[in-house]
C-alpha cells in the first residue's frame, strides 16, 4: 500500500472531518479540487453504509467523482435548498469583519469577530462554486496548512465573457492588477470554463481589503464571477497529519 505524504494526509483528514457534518437527508454542495475530493469520497462511503444524501456538483470533475462513489445527484432548481456545502480554497486568511463582507457592504461587529476571506478558482470552477456555497445553510471549507496566509496575495481568478477579455483586463489594470489570460495545459489556447467562458488571473499583491476588491471586481462589465469569497465560510477544517483544527467563523449572514 502506498504511503500518504504529509500534505495528502492533511487534505484527507480535513475532507473526512467535513463529511462527518453531513446528516441524514441532506443536500450537499460538492466542491472542486483535491481536498474537496476527499470529502466526496468520504460521503460516498457513508452513502454505501446507508446515509440518505444527495449532491450538487460544482464542476464536471466533482460530478464524475460523485457518480463514481455512488452519490445521487440533483440540481439547485430541483431542491428547496442546500443544507451544507463542502469546498476547498487556494488561499485563506482571517480578516476583521469591520473590513466588510462579500458584495462590498460594511458589516461591523460589536464584538469584532473575525471572518474568513478565501481565494478560489484554481480549478476554474469558482462561479458555480460561489452560487452553490452561497445557497447553502452551512459552508464548510477544507484546507491543509499550506493554504493559510496572514494576508491574501495569490492572483485572483476572474471568469470573463470571451468577447469582454480586453475590456476586463483594462479594468483590472485600473484597479492595480496585473492580468494574465490563463492558458490551457496540454492543448493550444486558453482555459475554457464549464460555463464556456475564459479565466483571467489578476495579481494584486497583498490584498488588505478583500471585501472592497470583491465589490470592485463584481462591478466590472463582462465579469461573470471572481475568486474572492469573503464572509461566506461558516467553518474551516484545517487538516494536519495528526488531526484537524476546526475553526468557526461569523459569516455575513450571522
């Protein structure tokens, strides 16, 4: 049997812990990426043991894995709501709620509770992920320690209508970004999302005001969705080789 590396073991522990939060009869948003895949596999094992659960995939990748492990699938327009969504992140930082929440509205807290700011979209599925994650009663994020940062500083994926790429790139430069159209691997041309759009990755350096930048990105004509998820995560499961650190956050609706 192949021995797991430290990072893979941490991802597995995080995914499995999040899967334990799913209850009988739940509709579950199935995220995309290697850590979310561990949660999907764990849910498949629970389904085989008799758990009644249905999944809403956020990408072709998560759909195929859910089918492989035996999770029945549904869609947002076929259910009354999403009970829990489980998804990964490319980077996660804890920010003061006084800095606002996704959408740009200031959300100060008398007690100053922190909230989580995420960068997602490494798999180019962030538009569907954000819709499903926002629809969920609880949004659980699964990461290993390498995804944690004091301040977000990775390039931010922006899904763009194909004809709007030049306009969006100019607007991103106006916001201080350095945009680059994401190239596909293994074929000529750019990455095309499941929605038929293109992805522009824009580097901004350290992002001191994630909510403000999120609002500015959302306001650009031609942008379908961006990879900043601010004030959305209810719980973050940080996997380690020897356990899981569970962090609970006050969300934009809390």
